[in-house]
C-alpha cells in the first residue's frame, strides 16, 4: 500500500526531510591564507586616493619638485682659477645647462643657460680656439676684436629673478676667455622673457682661463651633448604606419 505524502513537501509522511546546508559565505575580513584581514572597509573606500586641494596643477607641481629633489646632477664641465671656480651640470632633459660659480672666499651664484644658445660659442672655442667677433655682440669700447655673448634666463618662483651667463673672448688679455654669471632682480616681459632690472643689486662672479683650458672645457661639454642626443634616440620608438604593417 502506498504511503500518503505530504502536500507541502512531496515527501512521504513520517520521513523527516534533510535540507541541504548552505555553503558558508566568504568573509572579506579574512585573507586567503586564513589570517585576519587588515581592513574590512568596502572596496570603494579602500582604494580611494587623497588628492591635494589644489587639483591637478598642484599634483604636477609636487611631482616636479620631487623629481628635482631626487635628481643627481652630473658635472659636464669645470674650471678653476686662483680666485674662482666653475661647475657646469647636466640638465639637458629640460634643455638647460646649470652653471654654478663662486669665489674661494665663499660668495657664489647659480644660473640656468639655454643649451642651444650655449652650443655656438662652445663649438667655436673647441674647433677654432677662439670666438669670431663678427658672429657675436661686439664690445665697441674695446674694439672689433672682442667677442661677447649674453645668455639671459631667470625664475619666477620667489619673485622675478634675472640671470645672465656671459662668455667673452678678448685677445688683448693674458687669459682671453672669461665666463661671468650674474643674478639679481628682473622684469617679466609680455612675451614671457625675463630681463634684468636697471638699478638693482646684482651678484656677479667671473672666471678667466687660457685658450687651452677653454678648449678642453668646451670639448668636454660638447661630448656630453653628443652622448645625450644618442641616448635620447635609443629611447624613441619609431613610428610605424598602418599601411606598412604586415
């Protein structure tokens, strides 16, 4: 005889139905290795990044300052005299050469010079041993045999500061080649250029050297120019057109 069945469950009466136990849910507070989780906050809260209040510009400014702080400057040229010293550093990634000069008694001055403008006098000093006065600014007071070039620069971080790197070749002097770096208050022009302010107090350091010393320094800097350009080409990936791709 067939046993009566329960209408609600469909199983025979008198037989207790064993329900399947539900599998335990994964606890996000526990790690896969069985340890306790460090943070049980939701996924959206754990991965939030605090951004500076100034926005994207402030973040880029902080990253630039961190890169400058971590940057290791490489000396690409130097010169020594009885009263002064000169160091030139590699900042070619921003198209500049960093000059730092000082007297042995403690006064020093620094400036950034445009690398492309600096290449011309260095090339002449290295190849010919002198600067042709017809290609540069001529000091009229001393005659047409003196060649001089001024490379202007500056900064607007703490006020407007103007810097000038001057290279002079005067055949009438015992040490004909001289490099002068000056720094002082400046004026910001409409085109963005910084010019020195008239009547402002400027700090100035100058060093003189022989033609052989100038030629050696120029060759060392130009050699680093060539090395940097070759290294830059190695990291540039060639552009492949879609039509040429097979």
